[in-house]
């Protein structure tokens, strides 16, 4: 692939902008400066740098973000900064999108990708990918509330009762709750319908994908083989690639 096309595909701007970057001597490939925008390279897995920042070419990109509170899952946020402000500009420019959404005050695992069919597969109601949350409640959780959540609660926008796939009381005011749907405020509404209230919500896993403890709030990492991790049973550690841009060194 021509270098200027390769850079464009990775989010470094229009073809003309990428050509200018190369001509200005700001791009190295495999450690060697390349100022020919039309130079040909085998793209997949190619290591290159722009202004010293290291990148690896990826046709499609999958990211896991440890979402901090006070961020909206929107490109046009209204009241809080956007989760996209936590990513390097080229990843945003190449069009990554969140896989579903978390409320601004919810923390934890948020996947982002520019693979539209992956987003569809993950969020399709037919696929029922389990999502597990740590729920801190205002009041102590009693046995009746756990039973109500497991048996199903009636929500106004769903004709059928919505049941938790799993519900474990881990502390007096803390539940580990697994749901397989992706409705607006689902967990908060389920907890309210069971007679309690959510004080804090943290997503621990999506399918078999769990956040590694080393990933602090606000940090992100590449996910290798997301499909495999998603369907594997139990929340495992995310596969992390080595081609992390400079700005992320030390995050994984
Ligand atoms: N359920 C909620 O109520 N909020 C979230 O952010 C995610 C699931």
C-alpha cells in the first residue's frame, strides 16, 4: 500500500494531509525516515512513527477503555467531556465508535472499534452478550431483592419481565449483576424496580472480556482477538498488543 494511503487509513488526515506529513520528513517506517508518499509497503502489522509517536498498522482496531465517571459516550456531548477526548486523535479520526453506551456516571469496561459488524454482533439482542456490573446500592440488599432481580422485574418499555442472568450479593450494599440486554439505564431501572437505588455502577466485563487491573481509570489499550475473548466463558484478561502508541507507554 502507498504510504500516504496507509496513513490516511490510520486516521492521520486526508490523503493530501498525509502526503504533506511524509514530504515534511515527519514519518518513519521500520525506524527509517521515508519522505516518498508513494513508497509501497506491506501494510498489516507495519510499524511506523509520526512525529516520533509509534504506531502499528491495523486494518480494524479494537480498544478497551476503563471509562472514568463524568464522561459521555457521545461525539457531541452536552454536559460532560466525551469519552473520545480520552483517545489519541488518529483513533478518533479513523472513526472508532463505542460498542453500546454507558451513562456518564458509570465507570469500567467500554469497548470501541471501527468494525461496524463487530458492533452489530455485540449489541444484537439475538446474541445476548452478558455484561456484568458491580452495583453499589443505597440500601442494604435483602434476599427478596436478589430473588426479584433473578425472577424478573417489569419495566415500562418492555412487555416481558427483565431478569438478571446472575445476581450475587458481594457485600451488604454491593451486588454483582449480569444482564444480557442493553437498554437505556437498564441496571438502574432494574434495581429501582426491585426496591433499591444505584449509588455507583461499574462494568466489570462483557462476555469473556474483563478489564485488567493494571488499566487505570481513563486509560485504554488495544484488544487482540476481541471475538474470541467475547465468547470465552468467564471474564478473562484482555489480550493486549505491543504496538501501543507512545502516549500509552506504561498503561498495559
Ligand atoms: N445500566 C445502567 O443503568 N447504566 C449503564 O451505564 C449501564 C447499564
